[in-house]
C-alpha cells in the first residue's frame, strides 16, 4: 500500500496528541470528582481540538489530492474523484 502523507499531517498528529493528553486529564478530573461545569469546559476544548484536526485534514485532502486528481486525470478518474469528494464532505 502506498504511504499517504501530506505536509499538514505532522501538525494534525500534534493536535491529536495534545487532545489525547487533554482527554486523559478530563478522565482524571471525572475520577477525582471535579465539578461538572469544569469538566464540560475541558471536554469542549477536547471536542474543538479534534474537530479542528478533522477540518484541516479534510481541507488538505480537497485542496491537494482531489484538485490534483481532477487536473491530471481522464474523465473516468475525474468521476471517481468527484465521488470521493462527495464522500469526504460527509465528514465536514
């Protein structure tokens, strides 16, 4: 299988690792009986961090992979790329 790495992937990995650490902290907060408002605020931060990572990944894929595929491909491949575009936009 061909390795699929983009320029933004290291940044996305860093974002997700920070979110992972933050999530572990939230779990500890719950186990230690922290207040619900505080925990909810922290969970909101985790949720946003993951959402931002997802957005960067999808935008990068659309801007680079799909754009390049349409320019370089024949009509059949362009249709396949369009199908892939429709599929990935479900995750926005």
